[in-house]
C-alpha cells in the first residue's frame, strides 16, 4: 500500500504549466476504489488515473479514471498522459511505443510519436456516434449566457460521443466562445430530467482550427476543463460533417482549449474518411505531455 509512484503531468501542453493537469498513480493494483475516489478528490484536478495490471497480458495496463466526484469509463487527456508516463518510465512490455490500455469502454490503442521536442502521444478513438439534436436553441443559448444569434446558424446543437458524450454548441466566432458564461441550473435543465452532459462550446477559428471551451459544473463539479481529449474526436467529426472544416480523405484539425482560463491546450485531431460516409472510419487525437512533479504516495492507512 505504501510508496506508490505518483506523477503529475500537463497534457496537450506546449510548455509546462499549460494544458490539462493529470495525476497518474502507478502500481495501483489492489487499491480500494473508494480510496481512488478520495485521492482524486484530494488531487482536485480534472482527472486522476490509477494504473493496474491488465486483464489481457497482451495489453500494457488497465487504467481507471476518476474526476473529483465520479469515475469515468473513458477520457482523452488521462489516456494520453498515462500512456506517456508508462512510456517514460519504461513500463510498457517489450518497450514499444504502440500499445493498448484497458479502460471502462474497452481496449484503447495509443501510440507515441518522437520529435525533437520529445514524445507526443495519440489515442485512437472508440466508435463515433451522433446523437440527439437540441431544437430549443434559445434555451441552449441562455444556458451559456449567450443570445440565440451567437449560435452558428448552419450547424445544430447536438450530442456526439466516442465514449464520453458531450453536448456540442457551435458559436459564430472565438469572441462569442470567450464571452460564454454558463448557468449551471439552466444547463442541467436542458436535459429535462435525464442525465446531464458536459457542454462543449466552440467556433471555427481560421483554417482547420477550432477555438473551444468545456463546461461541466452541472455534471462533475468541474466549472471549466482546460482540455477535453475525449471531445477532440467528436468535435473534429462534427466540424467536418456540418461543413465547418473541408472534408478530404485525410483531415487534420487543431483544437485550442483552455486559453480563457490561462491553461492553453492544443489538441491535434486526425480523421480518415472512406467513400460517402458522413463519419470518419478512424479518429486519432494527440498532443504533447510535459512533466511537472514526480513523487510517491504517503502511507494512507
């Protein structure tokens, strides 16, 4: 129970102290899930991951992901940050930079890409699903402190997911995104008694670029997330489907998030399209990871 390694890293960060913070606890096999949740609350950042031996020996590890209040079946920046830590610590069986992590949604494939700035990591998204369209655009706009005219007219407000569903709210421009001021009661009310989802607000911002913010104070108690990796694939596919980004066989998009709250994050999204399908056959999301703190957990009793 003692001396479990703990790594604090910044994910989707071009330099330390940007991006989205992540705590990674290694050697977590046998740890009580209740203690995992309490530790995630103690860390008080978007997510904390716990790394355990895999169920399938062909995989690198099993990973559980906790926000300060709930466990998640899948999340992007925790997957990428955990993969980076395993790679840097030499804990990947066989030493390869492409491997599989077991998460609540099932196996998630990751790969490392070396450059002069270090190794960035990419994850291949689970299956993409376009869900419910929210027709009361006035209520949606009011829930984020905007006017209905701020919503992008050519695109719907819609739920999209590759494992973690988000309500995607496209706005006209980056200025409108920065001006958003969510009302947690109104956001929760949009879901009419069903389980509320995080609100992902974004706008086109130049050639194949998106400017984004994510609000989850009405869901996880996280007022604003600096980077939402599990939203990267869906927002990229949304942008192509509704003509915000030109479609091609291979599409590359950069999504900037967290800048408004001083945690600039750069998510890179790559999609492959085949035939006339409206959805990509493959989505990869990646970015850089920067180490901040390395230590060990105390004896917690």
